[in-house]
């Protein structure tokens, strides 16, 4: 398993976002958060206002969280099935809520596996997937909601060094209509996807995706 490989080889990952001397606040976008009303999730501006006000209230520079959280915020987009019984609402990565153009760094030596502009409402927007290897075992990291400029000049199998700035955070017009943030996800098997991979699953798919998408805290080192 990836977790065991990382421990065995004492892998030291670089930061994906520079959190040095910055304060973080953990968001909750599940039904248990009574502040997440239909008014908050009705559009991008309302959600962005809630996020910014919450960060200010807690004197935080960044927000984070969401791994395997059953989220209500996806009800705003038919891309996830809206309010249907089998809609996708289980979040498979960690979100880092931050400012537009925030630099994104590679946590480990990599090559570009694929990239794509996923432009559905509520989708990833500009997306890059990196491929890493430990002892000939491949794993992948996905970066969603990037700036379109991040895709410029990218090539499949392009080498990306650990700690290298390879992307920036996009705005709502290029990131799938979301407040600025990074969706970061670890993937053990791409299942043939290219430039895309499910970042949200349904309840019935949860067990399968828990094996495919380990906890991003393995790399991010935030709980």
C-alpha cells in the first residue's frame, strides 16, 4: 500500500501550498454545519462571501478540509446529480481555500501524466495530474481549479521537480465556477482517465473509492 511505502522509505514531501507562518481553518461543508444554508450555496458569490467571512472571523489565511466529507454544496450543480438519490456528494480530496493566483508546488519529483480544461459548471476547470513513483510503484496527484495559464506549455511526460512551481489557482471564470481554491487528491490507479478523475462519488461508491484515493494528509501533513 502507498501509505506503507511512504513510511518505509521515510519520504519527505514538499508543501503543495506554502503554509509557512500562516494560520489555517478547517471548514465543514456537511449537513452538520447549520450555517450552510440554501442561500449560502445558491451561487459562487454567496459561497465565496461565506468562506471569506469565516476565514476573517477566525483570523485564518487559508481554509482546508473535506476528505470523505458528505457535502451539501454539490447540490448547486447538476454535474453531481443535484438532489437526486444517487447524486455524488462524497468528496475524495482535500480542498485548500485560498486567493486567486496562489502558487501550487509539486510535493515530489514527477512527470505530467495529463492535463485538461474540464469546463462543466461545478467541475474542476483547469486540471493537471502528476505521476510519481516510489520503488517502481506509481501513484498520482490531481490538482483541480487551476488557472488556464497553468496549462500553457504543459506536455505529457514533462518532468516536474519536487518543490517546483508548476501551476497557480484560478478564478471563478476558469475554475468551474467556484470560489478560489485547490482540489488536491491522491490516486493509486487512474482507471484510464486522462486529464480528469472523479473528485466526488456517491454513497454506494464510497468503499471502492476509499481504496483508490488515500487521505491527502499523507502528503499535505494537515489533519
